[in-house]
C-alpha cells in the first residue's frame, strides 16, 4: 500500500516512510499469532465503520461471532490467501411481513445502567 500511495501521489512522504520503517522493524519479528490477534482487534474498527455506514444507508446489519472460523475459512479458502475470519457482518433489508416484533416499542436500558460517565 505504501508503494501504491507513493506512486499515485508522485513521491514519498517523510511521515509515511517513518511509519513504514517502524512497521517493518516491528511486525515481522513478532509471533504470527500475536500479529493475528492484533489484526483481529483492528478488524473491529472496520466492522464498526461498516455498521455505521449500513445504518446511514438504511441497510440492516448485525455483527456476528459464534460461528466456526475454521470452517468458514475453509469454505472461503481464506487460509490460501493468508487470511483468517474473526467476525461476520450480514447485510440486508428486514422483511416486515411475518415479523411480530416489527411494531412493538423498542425497549432499552436507561443510560445510567448502560454507560458510566467519567469526569
């Protein structure tokens, strides 16, 4: 990605190059599982952004875990591409017909039971 960015922008950026060098000094020396766990946590940043984008576009979505990652990786041939699954994000539109919950009032916990204000 660094090469692509440099090519499209017509040169290198000192800050970007320093970041690239730091990455090359850090990640290759670490255990592969440590790098995977770091990348898995980073995936949740993109997952959150995708949930917000879906809501903005009025597309229903929900993050999912609790699936068999090894089986999904096999089905999608992720390991062959050096990838592993950590979450699934189904997207779609709800079918109001047949959904007995659709017209019921949403019930949420009060804010003071859900969040802690730090001053």
